């Protein structure tokens, strides 16, 4: 029987693969290639800096499940802030990476839309872990989406998809047949998938103790007031971790690499 943490991640995974069919396709390609133990390195979430839904607020849901804060990260160009969390006693649990948009650094339009979105979430949902997979609570307007997109790819994604896992991440260290990020990239490209090449297909180096790559988000149809339009949804990430001088596997993140991974959902 699954415990509460496993149930939370299972629900998030089911939603992620239903709404991001390409991720499920990749997962199945790995299985067909002989991988019988695909472990999640981390799950990432996006949100706004509104205190009702910010990083610390979403982070509390995981702290109540036995997680603790481990690191924080700044993204001055994209105007984002993030923290990552790790389970205190169970290293098999995926790490959690939560970022939020610094809305006060954007126009009045972005600030107003973010507040308007959060205002429409019922208080009971704001205080429930169900918020993490609750999606959007507001009507979608394509003109608003376009205006947000002009200022921030992140804001536009958050407006369209709301609260859900932005992406899951394969922990490369546990794979048997594809032992490096480079091998994974070649495997996926041979299957016709598109990789995020911003900053290079592989972000980070063994010297930095973390290598990452990701696919580009796939397009999905989304219903707006004006009709149905295709919008870039989510992507799948791959992370290989290396031991530090003491022999302990690095568990943190590199802001410069994460900055480029964020661009997996970029329209431009």
C-alpha cells in the first residue's frame, strides 16, 4: 500500500503524463529499451510570489510530509526565486524544486493578473495539498496570455496551466542501458524528439557535480474564451549526479543550469 507521500507523487505523475503525452512516450521508450527502474530525481513546480501560494507556502505541504529546505536559488534575468527540498529520512523520495515569479518586478498587468488568478482560488483549496495538482481556477483569455507571454514565458505558462507538476526528472544514475546524459540525448534524438539546446544540450559538467538535459515542451490544445489554441505544455528532464570530494553524491542544483532548463517551455 502506498504511503501519503507516494500517493501525492503518483497523482502528480498521472496528471503529468495525461497532460504531457510526450513524457509518457519517453518513459515507455526507456522501458522498451530495458530500463526497469526509472527513478525520479526531482519534481518541479511553478507559482507566483503571492504569499497565499508562494514557494514557502507550497513548500509547507512537503515539509508536512517529512521534507526539509536545502537550498535557494536566484534567477535575476528571468526574475524568479526558488528553493529545493529533500526528504529528511528517505533518500529514495524525489527532491522537490519550487520556483515563483517575482511579480513586483514586472508591469502592473502581470501583477494584476497574478493576483486575479489567486483571488479565484477557494480558501479551502489554498490550505490543502490538493492545490499542487488543481490546475487553473480561472477562465483563460488568449489576449491576456499573449500579453503575459510578451513579458515573461514563465508567467504565460503559469497562467495557462496553473498548479501542477511542471516536469519530472529521470535520475540517470539509476539507469542500466543509458548510462550518461549524452547517451540519453542521442537515444531521444534518434527517436525524433527535440532537445532543449539553450546553453548546450547538456547543462552543467562533472566538475560541477551535476549534468542535466531536457526535451522541449510539447504542444497541447488549450481552450480559451476565443477558441482552442496550441500551447507549449511540459517537458521531461534528465539529471546525472556526481560525488563530491567526500564521496557523497551531490543533491543540490546549479542556478545557471536551471536557468536554461526553464527555457524548455519557451515559445520564442
